[in-house]
C-alpha cells in the first residue's frame, strides 16, 4: 500500500509540473500569435486602404459640370459624355483586393482563436 501511495504522489507531482509547463508555453505562444495577428492586421489594413480606387477624378469632373451649369445658366445642357459610366477596375486589382481581404479575415480569425485559447 505504501508503494502505491508513493507512486501516485510522484505521478501527481510530475504530471502537475508537466501540465504547468505545457500551459505556460501555450499561453506564451498565444500571446505571440495575438501580437503577430494584430501587427499583420494593421499592416494589411493599410494596404487595403491604399488599394482603394481614387474617386477624386469623378468628383472633380462632376464639380466642373456643376460650375459650367452655374456659369452658363440652368437652361444649358452640359456635355456629360466625358464622364465615365463604369469604374474600369482591372481584374488583377480585384484579385489583389480579394486576397488582401481574405488574409485580413484569416488574421482576425487567428487573433480570435488566440483570445479564446488564452481565456480557456
């Protein structure tokens, strides 16, 4: 009976040390993942904002048309054929934005998983 109690006492001590070490490493790993996911999301968001199309040209053309109407009078018909009716975004830009948004979504998902892991 004494050998059994020594075995289980030793087992409990060794398993507790192992579990504490494992949980400490896992907690540190989750902290690293959170830091990386946060930094990656910030940089990725900056690139996404930079890839957005510039609508300033269309806005400037519309303001120019309004100024022409104001100068020539309300009865004048402006020539709107110079205004583009489509955005004309190349498919490569669409693919790049799709990949950027997908990587941002996965980065946020990884951060969410790390938060859940740290809370558990």
